[in-house]
């Protein structure tokens, strides 16, 4: 399983919450990465976002991923309360 998640997320979450809470959120989300690596069909199709992309919840967060021949690519993780299309557009612009 490959992940586009980087350490840049830790400081963002830590600004709004304690490091302990940020660590718990990261742990909950990354635990789901392993689940999706083993069971890539578990997510809900998000073809309106991009072809072949699926979405799976991790607490209040949504994981966007794509199953490939080599494994599962984690594309993005966003808070569920965000406008998902705007968040994806912004993420693409900052790459």
C-alpha cells in the first residue's frame, strides 16, 4: 500500500487540537489504510470525483483511494464536514 499522506498533516491537526488528539486521529485514519489495503472493495464508489476512486470513512474523516494492480493508493484524507469537491480541487492545485 502506498500513501500520499505526509507528515505535513500532523502540524495542521496539532494547531487545532492537542498533539495527543492529533496522534489519535492519525492512528485511526492509518489503521483504515491497512483495512483498505486488504479489502479495497469496501469503500463507496466516488466516480463523480474521479474514475475508479472510492471513499471510506475513518471517524469524522473520509479517505479517498484507488485500488491498483500493485495495491491501494491513498489519494486524500479530508474532514467529512468539508465540501469534498472544493477540498479535492484545492488539494490538486497545491500539488
